[in-house]
């Protein structure tokens, strides 16, 4: 299977993605498990497992967990990573194309991946797959860089204009904005259109600090950055690294993690 499109670029850097992308807060899992009490009698599906950042807490419930993953490299990585769990399996393919039974699952969840699935197709399919009373959990991490270091933030914005936006021939240079509760609420309301009830959402916050090399390695796991031609990307990342070193030697990301929950009744 050949992986195409931006959603397939991650598979080319699977090892780095697995090491550098963050997991999710304990409080998030607690909220999910308060809504979907899983045990060995339950079945669950993870949509887009990636490097398995969100997988272990679900496996520890002893539920039967099936991951659906578009990338062959990610699939192989996670099969090896979780090989000691007999309750774990992986299907390689696009979620919208994979044949999964209806009315069969207690939980379907997706961590920083469901935006790759067309909305109407994805929500309808999840709803059909869930048992009555089953739960859909969608969550994602939204990093916001360097709000504690304005000179660094402004210099990185300038570098993006010179390299990223010129490469993509985008006239609009988007200034990053921090993810809001309003956005989380709007995302939660999407599920109502497809029959879900008991809609809830929550936000969780944390910080992560990186050296210049660490941050550039992290940027190398983002689809739109991977897709930049290598020589341009190398110079782009080098300039960002220089900016970080000249503005204190580190950069802090302020993460907002959002969780949306819905139930099939």
C-alpha cells in the first residue's frame, strides 16, 4: 500500500514521531473512563494510532483494542511496541475504507488524528460502529509557541514568512493563535449533528521546553513541514535553530489539549 497525501507524510518519520510527539494528561483518560468504563468484556477502536502515544492506558483496561492506522511503518512499529498485549491488534488502512462491524464497540477514540477523516463519513461511521450507550472520544494537542518570549516568537514568525509561506506561495502569513475554549465547544457540537448525545468537552494545559535541536526535530514530524523540499526545509530549520539559540537557548510550547465526548443512545 502506497501512502499518499499530507496524512501519509507522518509514516516517513515514524520513529521520530513516536519519540517526539507527546502523550496526553492522566486527567483526560480519567474523564474518558468515567464515561466509558472499560474491562476485558469490552471492545474499542483507536482511529489513527500513529506512534501509540495514546494507546497504553486503554490497553491496561484489558479491553479488546483494535487500532486502525493508515501508515504501514506506524502499524509495524505499534505491533512491536505493544506485542506483549494479547488484547491488541492493528488494521492497516484508512479508517473510512476499513470494514468494521456495526453495533459492536463500547468505545471509539481518536488522538490528534480524526481531522484527517472527512467529517460526514467519520462521524456517521463511528456512530454506526458503537453499541447503544457506547462512547466516542476525540482529543488532540494544540501547541502554542513562545508566548513567554516575544522577541523569539516574532523572529520565528519572520522566518516562517521567508521560508514556509513563500514555499507554499501563500500570501496570507498566519500569526499563530492559542487554542480557545470556544473552539473546543464548537468542535464538541459537531457530534450532535450525527446523532450523538451526552456531549461534553474539557481542556487541559501543560508546557514543554525544548533546545534548538530538539525543537527542530519536533518540527520535522509535522506533515506540512515534512512536505517542504529538503534543501529549503534544512535552511528553514537551521534559521529557526539559530533564532532559538540567540534568544535564550530554549523554546517553550504552551499546550492546550482538548477532549470531546459523545454517546450513542
